């Protein structure tokens, strides 16, 4: 090394302080973009709007005699068919002969059987079992819709009662409770201006298919899912004792909704049965437990039971039924969150037993008792 070089050591050109980070960022973006494209080609998803759905001032409805297909990337293609009344039901909504049981289902996407084929939905499963036990057709007219309609279910009760049901089955879950006060359908699709900041970039990454695939494989371990879920603040506070003020308000809102519904059903003496469906993390907590203080997957169900009882609504928490399922991985879509075939089977078992305890199904209980006696 010459004396001149020793006196003037090499320095990185100033422009490289800009170029090198840019090269790094551009390389990362190219790798992420390539990965996203590859994942979308491998894991296909139908992102088109539901062609059978349309919006009304009273919420979403479905076109009569309409058939559509949908798919999330982690599941199979699902066919949805709606009968002549726009209900996702295999049977006609025509009037039934006197004395033949009929159940009306209300709620949001879980009630409708979103992302499962109809024969695997809890309504179809329960219909098949009750038809067998009652020795007569027990049809389920499914008025289930979307989460943004949850706080407007009372507006569908006159329509439900016109079907002359033996009982009304209503489902709810954490997502429904958190989104009770979502804006009505005519407002919820207004696009907000895109925000180009760190939070916006993180949101885009979290919604990418690449991130979802990574999340899917991590969430296959229920214990990892529990740990991740418990970091979610308000979104996880319904498994913490005592319930937060925000969740107590959501329960009060549900109580108001149930009050509006029962003011319509009580004069007709049609019973309302409310079924709570957990999400996957809550079901995992009930199945595998947690050593963290004040974490209790049953605390919300206990509070919901009190809210329902105050409105003379029969309440059923299906969390333990989900936790006891023989194949935990079959219960839920891991990233989408909806119940899968196994989850609908667990829900159907609870719905069947609940309905069999209703006076309208007394003859079915006697039939079952007679069959049991003959089998001994």
C-alpha cells in the first residue's frame, strides 16, 4: 500500500448509501412478489362477489333459485343453492301440513353454512337426524345471512314466523358480537382512501396469500395459535376473566337484540334457541388449556347464558362440544376462521339434542325411547 493510499483510506461513495438500501428493498420486494404470485397460482381462491347476494335496506338477501360456487384458498369449491324463497335450504319453503315440524335458522355466515357444502352444514345434518327420529320430514329453512346483518336479525323474524316454525334456531359467535354495530350494507362497501404508511404496508402484507399460507402452517399447532391469539388485546378479551367493559357492552347490545326478537316471538309461543359457536382459538383453549392467569374459555358463554335467560331465551354453549371433537383439525378453516365440516357436525349434535327437548318434538323423544327399549 502506497503512502498516499494510507493517508486517504477508501470510503463508500455517498451515492451507495442510497443505492445499497434501495437494492436490498427492491430485491426483497421482487422475492415477495414472486412468492405471492406463485402461491396464488398454487392455492386458488375465488375473490369475486357472491353472485346470488343482493343488498336491501334491511340487509343482504339471496336470489331465489340461484346457484353459485365459492372457494377460499385453504378449502374445496363449495356450491350454494338457494330455494324459491332465497334460503340456503334443500327443501321448499312452501307451507307444511299441520303437525309437521319445521325449524327456521337465523344468524350470519355460520348459520348459513358458509364455506361448507349444504349436506355437511349443521342444518342439513340436524334435519336428517331429526327426520329419522321423528319418522317424518323435519325441514330447516335457513335464513342465515352475513355478519353485517347480525344486529338486524329482528327485522327477519316476521318472515321467519310466516313459515310457521316449531322453533327458531339462532347462532352467534365472537365475530358476530364484535361486529354487531357494523354499518348497514349500503355503507359497508364504500372504499376508504388507501393509506401509504407503515401500518398500511403491514396490513397489505397480512392480507397477502403468502402470509396466510405461512399463518396456516403455524396455526396447525393449536398451542401456537393460542399464544398468538392471546396477544390480540380486545379481540381476545372474551376469554379473560373478568370481561372487559367493551365486551360487557357487546353483551348488552346482544341483550337488546334478543329483546327485540322475543317481543315478536313471544306472542306466537315459538321458542327461540340461541347457540354460541366458538372460534378456533377459544375451542383450542377449552381442549388444551392454558396456565395463564385469568384466562377462561368459558367466561363468555357463562355471561351469554345470563343475557339469554333474562330474555327467556334457551341458551347452549357449544364450546365444550367443539373441544371434545375427535379430530380438532377438522373443525375450522385455519386462516379464514369459519367452521368446517367437523365444526358443523359438533354444532349439529348440540342442536339436535336441544330441539328434541322441545315440546314440539315430544313424539320424537317417545319414538327414541321405544327404539331403545326394543334394542335392550
